[in-house]
C-alpha cells in the first residue's frame, strides 16, 4: 500500500467532470483506491463517493492505493491532479 | 378539447387515457422478512441493469444525432453513477440490515448522498443534485415497473410527462395503442424507438396531464400531431371514418407485408431486417422479413462494468451471455422459409469499453475497435463464438447462421475468425453443423473495399455497411456538424466503390449484401438491385416501401442507364441522374 498527500489545484475543485475523469482513470487499474479527507475514507472508484467529498480548490487530500499496479496508478492519478483533470476551461 | 404536439410519429388511434406519472413515486412502506432479502436485492440488481441498458441506448441514439462534449459528459456521469460499486453494495446492505424493500433502500442510499451534496459549499456540487435525483427516480421506477404494468391494458393510450427509452419499450410490449408526452428532451430518443415499434406517439403537448382523467376517451393522431381529449360523438365518428380509410390505404400496402419480392423482370431480392434489441423481434415479424441481415450485439457488452464485462471476458455464463443467446434464438423465429438465415455481427465496440483498458486513444474511430479489439482480447471473441455455438445447438441446425466480422481491413482477420469458429464448433461437439455457419466480412473500411475480390474468396459473404464506409471514405465524422456536408450518399466515390466490389466479387461464390441505412431508402435500394445486389437488410418498418419500389422496377432497363452514374463527376450529377432514372417509373399503389 502506498500513500501520498495532494492538493486540489484546479479552480472549481473536483466537481462532476473532474470526478468522472478521476473515477474512470482509477477504474482502469486493478489496485484499490481510497481518498482520505477530514477523517473520512471514501472509495475513489465510486463516483458518488468522490463527488460527495466536495473537494474544492486548495483542499488537502490523501491518496491511498493498494494493489499490484499501485505505483503506476499513483503516478497517473497524481498527474491528473497536477494537470487539473484535463479541464481546459472551468465555465461549467 | 384539441391539442397540438411539437413532434409526432405513427398513425391515428382512439383509446382510453392511462396517466403514467412515475415522478409521483409512492414508496412501499412495508418491512420485509429475512427470507425476502435475496429477492429484493435481485430487484435492485435488475433495476441497475435496466437503467444501464437504458442509458447506453440513449447514448447510442444521441451518437447518431448531434452531441457536444458537455452532453457526452452528462451521459458518462449517469453511467458512472449506475455502475458505482459502492452504490450497489450499500443498497444490498441496506436491504439486508434494515429489512427494507428495494425501492426504499434505493431511496435512502441516494438520500444520504443528496444530503451531502446539499451541504457542500460550491454551487458546482449542488448543480449535480437534479441529475442524482433523476437517476434515483429512474431506478425506483424500474423497480416498480412490474406493478404499474398490471394496470395497463391494450386499449390504453399512455399520457405522461416524459418517457425514457426503457419505459417506451415496456409499453410497446404491453401493446398500448398510443403514447402522449408533455415534454421533449430525452423523449426525442424515445420517439426513434416508438417509430421502430410502430406506435403512434405525440410529444411536446404542454399541460395536458392536468386537463384529463384516467379512463377518459382520447383521439391521438401521430401523423398530424393532433390530440382530442373528451371528444364528442361527431369528432369520434370523424376519427373512426378516417381510421377506416387509412386502413384501406394499409390494405394496398398489405401485399408488401412479406417477402419474397420480385422485380418486374422477375429477379428475386431478399429483404431482411436489422435488429438491435430482443424486444424488436415481435414487431419485426409483422413486416415479414426473410431472415435477419444484421443483428447488433453491442447491447450485451457491458462496458467497464466490473461484473458484466469481466464475466464475458472470462467466458463464464453470465446474465448477459444468456440474454444474448436468447436474443439469437428468438430471432430465429424470423426465418420462415428454407434458406432464410440470421446474421450475427460480433461485438463492434472500441477499447474504451473494456475494463482495465488504460491506453488513451487520440482517435478512437481509427483505433482498437471491432475485430481489432476482438483479436487483442481473444477471450472475448471466444466467449461470443461460444454463445453463438450454444444457440446453434439449441436450433439443431435448422437454420443457417452467419457470423459477421466488423471493421475488417485485411484478409487475415477473416481467416482467423473462421479458424477460431471451427475450433469452437469442434470443441462443442457441433462439427456436424459446421456447414450451417458461414463467416463474412463487414465492408466499411476503404482498404477492405479495395480488396473485396480477395475477401470474397476467403469469406462466405460480404456485407457493405454504407454508413461507416462513407464516413471512412470521406474522412468525415458523420456526427460532426462542421463536416456533415461531406457525408453525401450521392458522392461518386461511394457508387464507384460499390460497383467495383460487386464486379470484383463476381467471380466468387460469396454473396454481397447491404445492411447500412441506405438500404432502407427505396431509390437507393433500386440502384443497389440494378447494380447486382440480391439481398438488403434494414429497419423493419422500411421494408414495405422498399419492397414496393423493388417490385416496380425493371432491372434490365435500369442497367442500361447505370453507366451514366459512373460517368458523373459530382454528387449533384449523381443525384440528378438517379432521380431521372427513377422518375421514369410510375410506382403504382395497386
């Protein structure tokens, strides 16, 4: 199991579309993926779970990955956070 | 009182009102026994499956029209919620631990999530609440559907706020007479389904629900988009006489209600049906198709869902594989005459539908899809061939099966499927039926069109998919409105390529058929026949007009004129020449 702290960078937080991207990406890996926030631990392959985190810009989260491809998954997911989930504009 | 809808399909009917308003959902309040837990969990699972199928159907239908990125994002979001692994687990646990009925459990699990979204600060999160509420309503409606159905009889005309595609399929099964909906929106996709099922349907009728009562008389005219509620005797008489005169119209069409059809010069053209869902089988039977020219199987491929696709991939017997086998077996009922056959197209999906698929494709239409994907995930191919073999066993070799390979671009792909199919049949102890299964290539990639002669020697048959062939040939995405003008069925390139394929395959025994949308347009069907095509496959309701056209043409006369099409220099010229060739025919009604 590996863990890493990360900050939500994009201006609108992890709303529906970033959440959708995050869950879709996570589901491609075999590893279990959980996010810790404010004492909660949610299944990050669950769209409802990720969305109800209501993680806004600046929120500090801890990613937890566990499984055969955890290293590779962590790299891809961290990259997603850093690039603002590929959201070019934040109008919606 | 008279009403007018914004959009309508189908004919005219008189019936009694049945108000269907699933938004006023009443949850069952009862507690269940421990022995009922499994049953309620199964109900919830089945509702999730229905919703999944429904959203995929909507997504697919929307894909044929215009869809922008944000609409696509909403579809994706809906599907992700339906497939949320925690959602399913929580609903199951709620049923087991609190002994709730499935609808109550769904309601309470969603309520928890909705409350969390309500207290979150940003409006971006609150904006998703209506979507989440909508998904909840659909799941509960799916659970309760069975109970609603009891109240519907065949004289009913369903009046509702709006309908989902799965609801319209449900009503069609109950043989309702007609459907009226207040809203458009997703209903427009329901309209496509209503048309394919032949049910009069008027929608965009504001405020009608508040002005009617259950059981009242109503006249619905799907042709004109008009509705009369509480009609007086004069209005009823007029409607009855109009319905009668349309029936006599129908009588003149009646002789086209079944095949085979012969041209004036006596050439037989086989007219078959395209199928996508099991529920279409009964309706299709009404139009007397001579077999199934294209059975799509994508609906049985549960993309990305943990259980479904994994099961299919591992070759286990899953609910999807049973559904698919039953679909194939029921479709065999459309093979009435000796020599009728069904054509099953292997899964035509892209890599994004696979679980654990992490590569990003810049250009999915040119990516790992169709046979390419099936070769990369051989398990998937083998399991589908296994399903087909089982259906063949059940049918005891009574009818011919055809296996159609999507996205073929080289001859090796045909060889491989042929070999694997043989292997599967031998393993299943069905070697004696090997002659009953034919293997064919879908021609939709330009490279395949150019090697049609080679493919025709290797395959038992070729089937031209005009939609994709046109798209790939013109390098124009047909869902992209910016280039939709390039997608022109009269483009000389398409006609030259079809002609060259027919000429090239002429020396072989392989039969060429057409299953694209163009086959359902009577004038194109006539041209295809004149070019030498002897079997066409289309949506069931199109069969009548196509047969009527075919029985009125003389191929010998048309052939003389065809040369002009291949000498034409532009799409406009081809269009003008086509109209000229066909205007000579006086397609008579008798």
